[in-house]
């Protein structure tokens, strides 16, 4: 079985390397020639524990993993083509920008030479995969392809383990043929008895957004509980620990802090709500979570301002949006530091892996080589 993965961002590269680890011949495709050249030498464009080892193993030893800038050459004999391009928020509203998805679908339609599955792994609103099918079907007979939704659930910092040892695999299909092929693809997970959830395409697309939005809700909830604990003299860490022991609730994502950030939760929460509005459904809980998260940074900053002297030196230990990654997108640390800098504070910073990325965008902070 030959796999082609279009779009070598975080999801695409991790998926490609892990499918090679499963034993599949995998080609990863991207129009960024500089990135492809770097990857051919085994250099990962972002920090992810274990990725360098996978690249070295499957580029040089097994040679199961290759990289290319040519979609036409790469997918002509592929059995499965994955779409893993980015779906950022649009600038003027909260909808997901699907322009990259539509562009790839159009290009795929021009280069399919035999039956294959076109699998959406990008995080997309419900209805996207059906639209991809329409685009491809304009030029390719329905007998020569099927469209599948196969959302990813990768956490930055532990993405490889999440792919190889997932909680579940979600497969949204329209027919038994496509479902059978996808189950065969994930056969290496059968030994671990990984649950394979087979659904309709629409259900699979909503599962992804609903999952991320629920986790964001847990974060927003415990942060508001933290405010109450502070007001009455209770200990939020003990509250969250006791709550988490209850198996119906669980301990994960119940850690009070400056709110959620990163490349997924902020945009996915907004896109989920925006999609619901199109169908005249008001996701009031999700909207409240987003609003609470937006206010979180200012509330914390005001506490700091209230309890410190103006122009104090503040040290930030950790600049990425979470540990074990150099991703600074929507980082709450940087948002807080930027807000306080504008209020006249001196900002000292240290991060073990993301500091070079931060320096490029935020030149007025002071940077150090160690936490000490």
C-alpha cells in the first residue's frame, strides 16, 4: 500500500513518519521547496520529541519515507492520498479558511490515474469532505475514488506516541469498500486493541471539533473555579485533584492557568461555533468558553499589576504554548508578556526550545540562555 500525504505541516509530517514506522511506503508532498530540501537531509522544521529518530530511520535505513514538491508525480500510483494542509481562522471572521483544502482537492482531481482514497486529515468543518468529493467528481468518475474523513488527535509534544498508541481511530466513510481499506491501513494498531470508530463522514468531522471544544471547556471551567477558590481561600489544585479522581470527569485538562493557546483549540473552538451558526444552532457553552479564555490574560495581568511596582522586572519561564514544543502560536505566555510590556514592565525570558522562534517576532524582550 502506497501513501501520499499532501501538506507537510505538523500533522502531515508526523503522520507520514508514523505511517512509515507502520511499514508503508509514504511520500510527503509540499510546495515549499526549501522545507522539502531540508527534510531530505533529515532536518525537522519544528521540535517534536522522537521525530529526528524517525526521519533518520525511514529516510536512510528503510527508505520508506520520501519527500517531493510534485503532487502529480507522487499521487499517480498512490492507494491513499491524505489532505493535511492548514485550516487557519479567516482574518475577518471565525470561520476556518479552507482555501488550501480546495486547492489541493482541485489538484488531486487533475492527477488521479487509478482508484484511490482521498482522506481528509486536516481539521475541517462538517460538510468539507462532501465538498471535496464534488470538486474531484467534476473531473474524475466516482468509480475511481472515494472520500474519507480521518481526523487526527495529536498533541504537540507527544504526537508520535499519540499516533502509534492512540485512544481511538475515527474513520468516516460512505461505503464498505472505503471502510475496509482504512481498517487495513490501521491494522498495525489491532495488536494493541485500539478502538476503530467507523461512522459517517459528517459524524467524523464533528467528532474532531467536539473533542477539542470539550477539552477547551474543561480548561475554561477550572480557571473560573480557580477565581472562586482565590476569592474564598480554597486551594484549586486540591479541588481539581479531587474532581479528577472521579472517573466520569477525569484529571486531564483540569489544571488552572492562563488559558488555552496553540494552533488548535483557539481556532477550532471559533470554527465549531461559526459552523453551528450556519445551521441556526447557538453553541452558547462554547461561546462562553471562548469569551472566558479571551479575558483570562487581562485578568491575570491586572492581578500582577495590582501587586507589583511599575517597571518591575518579570521573568517568564516557558514561551511556547505548552511544554515539549517550539510552537508559539497563540501562546498565552507571550500574550501575557506582551500585555505587561506595554504597561511598562521589563520582560526577561527563557525557554529550552522555542526561544529562537520568539526572538524573531518579539525583539523588545530580554532573552537568557538558562532559567537561572
